[in-house]
C-alpha cells in the first residue's frame, strides 16, 4: 500500500495497527477534538489500518494552574468535559476504528456530537451502552452469543 503525503511517497508493508493520544481541553475547541477523532476513523477506513485513540484531558504541569485538577481550557466548559468523560467511561477510555461504533459514541457529525455533549451524563452512559449492545447484537446475529451476554452484564453493572 502506498500513501502520498505532500510530495513524499511512503510505502506500508507491515504496520497495520497504530495507537495515539488525543489531547483535549487545551487551546482547542470541542469541535476540533471531534474532528481529530473523526480523522482517525476515516484514516482507518481509507488506509485499511487500525488506529486506537486514547483521549486525554489536558492538565497544566507548570504555572499557577498546575495544582488545579479542575482546570478548564478557554474554549471548554465543565459540562462538555464531564460529557466526554462519561462517553470515555462507557467505552473504557479508548476510541476504536469501527465507524458505526464511533458514530454511536460521538455522533455522525459535529451537530450530533454537540447534542451528545449537552445530554445529561446518565443519558449519555445509558444511551451509549444500550446503543453498543444493539450494534454488537446486529454484528453477531449468527455469531458468538457471548458478546451479547457480556454487553448485557456490563449494562446491568453500570445501572446498579
């Protein structure tokens, strides 16, 4: 497989799996965060690779805010940060390369992303886990029943 970046051509021969950290709550806006996550999902599809992204909330390590664990970037608010943390809790902190799962967790576009960010945390968690069960159920319809059981037990634990 070949990829053209600028004027340099790179040939992929064996690297198919990647991971990265996606920083948010720094100088970016929530829509920038969504765009970076979406870019990874789109690259997976385009390049036929797997990219796992691990979103990480920015905390200053220098300056007067270095001890402030509730630090909010200028473009962020507490509700958006908590909503992203709720989504990340539901998906165990990593964003995979499956487009349908990504769209259920973060939305199909920026408008849906902001609708999710503005939902109450309980709705985000319950709705996401419920949608995840539905996706897994559809994928396994002639496959492994254990996946449905695992997803169902996960939702029961989280609701209790």
